[in-house]
């Protein structure tokens, strides 16, 4: 069952996932989150990983792709 989630909520959850799994990135005395670095350095890879994560979590940001509630079937 695929569940609808707003794009901003999905990106926030994905960023939290990336940051939790991979930790912070240190460059000199500076610290960045993994999600922040990936978005800036390789936005295409970020998008691909985001889409893979949506699939793995059975989520969609497209309301038309979401499964209807079981009660409505």
C-alpha cells in the first residue's frame, strides 16, 4: 500500500534518515549534515536516492499514485 506524503514532509523525513544513518561531514573546522552536502554537491544523486527511499518506504508525493483507503475498495 502506497501512502501519500507531501513533498516537503517527505524531504524532511529523508534528510533526517540520511543524517541519522551517515552522520555529519567534517571539512576542516566546519560541520555539515549529509543531506545538506549531497543536495549541494550532487543534486541528481540526492533526487535518485530520495526516489529510492520513497519506494522503499511505500510513500509517494503524487496524490494520484497513492492507494485508496481499504474502506473505499
